[in-house]
């Protein structure tokens, strides 16, 4: 469990991050008067990435050879849970969750020296930001149905298409774009291409706001966008495998964020139950309220245990497909229940727009959709548990 991570090196990072959030990030938030539902100026975010990089946090998830601290997945989970529980609007930028090193970390092995110098090292240093663009308006869960195309023309590729709901796109410098490079096969051949987002023909627009209220997702349109063929990443026709290779760890790494959010609303509920008085005393003396708190505490413990165990398996190099899907399914559905109970305990305060409990309720609901919906996780789990039985039959 996270509190059992007690090596001096890890505690130094964990405490350092807490200080960075409390002493620097909250100050910026107060000075600018912005919270997680405001659009943040790009230059402020860039300063935060660079400062976090200076302090050694931004790329902490990467191996030491790449300038990181070689944190284990378990250690990353503990830090991400802390950051989500901090309630800081800038917390997600400390480890570069949106467009920084965690986005590229487990794909660096596919990078050529040109990719590293031009794209990935600047990301590691906090100078550039990226995003991963697979989904399209007509292609969600069925990711192989994308139609964005990259057609060879001499030494270049010409890209046309529309990517939808891409996290980090509003402030990304380049995107890792999944493109069809051969539509004559079934499924089509999909290739990852690195595309600078300031090129002629690229439009980034974010006319919608998800229920979390955050301004961190956008659509990217490509109209005859030309990039050199060297920008093919991971090999032609290897894009889908590349996307899938990062998805299991990504699913797992979303879980501590949900846990952190749910922990924060649980703690708020404990405090509220002790101070809110009805019928002549605190509502915490009603068994109905006690049972909700007891269920919340039990759920949080189960979620932390499951995350810690899945992370330990990831660190041991185990096949995570089924376990990461099960972890994301369980943690997203249960943490949303925790938020639902927190709203209930807070009564009218909990349904008031902008209250931290109401905000967490909306944020937690979204985790059941992205990085694979709950139904897609169940499909993955069902395949894993039924395949061996079907093979025997
Ligand atoms: C906030 C947010 C951030 C995102 N960030 C990114 C990003 O950075 N990059 C990116 O590429 N994409 C991103 N996405 C897109 C996300 O991955 C998709 O929304 C997700 O894969 C689901 O696709 P969909 O929304 O089109 O739903 P659909 O696939 O249309 O599904 C609709 C419903 O049908 C169900 N369904 C579909 N297929 C099956 C099936 N085979 N079996 C059972 N049920 C099924 C779904 O579970 C769901 O309930 C993001 C989405 C959101 C909301």
C-alpha cells in the first residue's frame, strides 16, 4: 500500500511534491484567481512544467538514463493519488500527466534519434507538450474504424482527417496522430505520425466543455497537412499496436487519480458529518450517515489495495491486459459511488455548482468513458477469462 513506500529517496520526492503544491502552485492559483474549471493561460502552464522539471518532478517517471528518477509504477500511483487529493487546479501538471513525460515514456523505445531530439527530449525538459490522437467523431470504442489518412507524396505524407476529444490538445505543440496508411486491408493499416500543430492546415478547436468543466480537450482537424516521412513513429502499419501497448499502463495510471479525488470527498464528508447539526446534534450520530461513511472507507481501501497490487504486477513485467481493465472498471465505478455518497451526506451543499464535492462528482463520472468505457473493460475481462475455457472445449 502507498504508505508502505518509505525509502528515503521516494519520501524526498513525495514530500517535495507536497511542498511544491502548497508553497508554489496554490500561490499561483490564488494570485490568478483561477481554478480547475477555468481556461489556463498557456504561458502559466509552460512555467509550471519548466519549474516542475527544474525540481526533478516533471520527468520523475522516466528511467534515470533519460533524466528521470526511475520511479516504479507503484510509486507513480502513490504520487498521482496525492496530487489528485490535493485539490490543486495545477496538480495534474506536476508530473506532466496531460502532455508531458508520462504521455511518451513507454513509447520512447520506438523513437529514432531525430524523434528524440526534435520531439521527445523537449517534452522531457518541459519545453514542449504533446497529445495522443486516436478518437474521431465516428470512431470511438471501435478504434480501428478511424479514417484520418496519411498518403505518401515523395518524401512527405499528406494528412487529412478529424480527431475528436483529444486531451491536452489545447496546449500541445505536436500530436501523435493515428492515421490510416493503407485502407485496402481489413483491418486497415494504421500508422502513428508525429505532427506539429502549428503547421499550415492544422486547426485546433475546443467549442465544447466536458461535464468536468475543464478546458483541456479539443478537436484537431488536418487539411492537406504535409510532414516528412521521418515523422512516422514506431514503423509503418504499427500504430494500432503502439496505441495498444500503452493502453494497459495508462488505464492503471488513471486509477490513483480517481482514488485521490474520492479520498478528498470522503475526508470532506467525515468533516461535514461531524460539524453539520440537525435535530439537535451532528448528523454523524445517525446510523444512516455512519453506514455511508463506512462504505466509503471500505471502498477506498479496496481500491487502493487493487491499484497497489496491479501496479506491483506492472512493475514485475506481468501481462496487464485483464488486470488493468479490471482495475480501471472497479476503481472508476466504485469511486463514483463514493462521490455520490459524499453528495448525499452534504445535502444541498453537495449539489451546489462549484462546491468541491460537486466538482469531484462530475470529474469522477467521466472516468467511466475515456481510455475505454466500462463496457469495453468488461469485454476485455470477459475475453481473458473465457478464452482459456474456449480453448479447452
Ligand atoms: C474527457 C475525454 C478525454 C479523452 N481523451 C482522449 C485522447 O486524449 N485521445 C483519444 O484518442 N481519445 C480521447 N477520448 C475519447 C475516448 O477514448 C472515447 O470517448 C472512448 O473511447 C469511447 O468512445 P465514444 O465516446 O465514441 O463512445 P462509443 O464508442 O460510441 O460508445 C457509446 C456506448 O456504446 C458502448 N459500446 C461501444 N462499443 C461496445 C461494445 N463492443 N460492447 C459493448 N458496448 C459498447 C460504449 O461502452 C458506450 O456506452 C477522450 C474522451 C473524453 C470524454
